[in-house]
C-alpha cells in the first residue's frame, strides 16, 4: 500500500471478497512477483491546475519481451483511497478493474465500507472506461462526462534507484551514493493506471491523504 499527502487549492494547488496486498518493486512477501504487486503510487496536481492526477504502477521489472505478453489481472482491483478529513480512513475511493481489454473506473464514491475488503461500486453515477493501450502503441486516453480522464497500459518504469549501491550503503561497505548513480530499473516497464480528477470531486481546499491498494478476489 502506498500513501501520499496533497494540499488542494489553498496552496499550489460488484465483486465481494477482495483483500488488500501491497508491495514496492517486488519486495513485499505477500505480493512478490504477483499481478497484485504495486511498484509505485504518484499523486500530483495536473497540467490543468483544477485537477488532481493519481497513478498506480503494478507488475514491475517487465522486460520489453515480457511487457508485450503481460496484461492486467482481471481478479485484481486497484483502489485509490482518499481521506478528506485527515482521520486516516478513506472517505472516497476510485476503483479500477480490467475486463476484456478495457479498464473500468468507478468513483470517486464513498466506499460501501472502509478497510481491507471492498465491493466494486458498479452502481456509482460516476464511472468511465478506456481501452487498455497495447505495448508500443500510442496512448489511448478517455474522458467521461464528469471531466475525468483515464489511461491504462504499459509504460517505462519511472522509478530511479541505484539498487546495488543502496545495498552497499546499507551494508556499510560504501560511504554514500554515487552522483550520478546507476539506474537499476532502466529499460524495464510497468503496467500503469492513471486517472485525472477535477478537484471539485474530492474537495476544493485543505489537505487530503491518499493511498492505493491492490485487492485480490478471494
């Protein structure tokens, strides 16, 4: 599970029985090497400063050849959680789940119940879908009537980490990181889910907490 905090506006800006697992570039035992492996989560103000962008990357360290044959798992729900009153409990969720070559989005909507299990909010009045972009193809972006934009598909892994040097530093055999370091993830890919949401749909001012979860059908 990945967490972030965003200041909005005032500064610069139904499947049942799903259970949460979390990871970070295959280092979490519960999700290591699985289709529910979350590599990174990003949340930031959009180019349109009235919007927020949420990005979840899954299934990291894909080689180009592996990327062309890897797809989103239809048994894995990706859920963006939004806490608007700073009590560390989600008040809104945006859910994304693949079906037959499309990624379906539901919300922002209040969850049926907060916590580690979820129902998919198929009855939400706010929803959208986008064709999953094939590897090597131009990005397919869809927009719904609420002004949300959506994307799903493979992308180059944006995370920079000199993993070998990190192990040396942690192990006490190196005094610090090199500048520049070596990008361990260069040439590898992830599967990305991106949704851009008007701020008015998640609150127009104040601080929100946000995190992402992968929930697997049991």
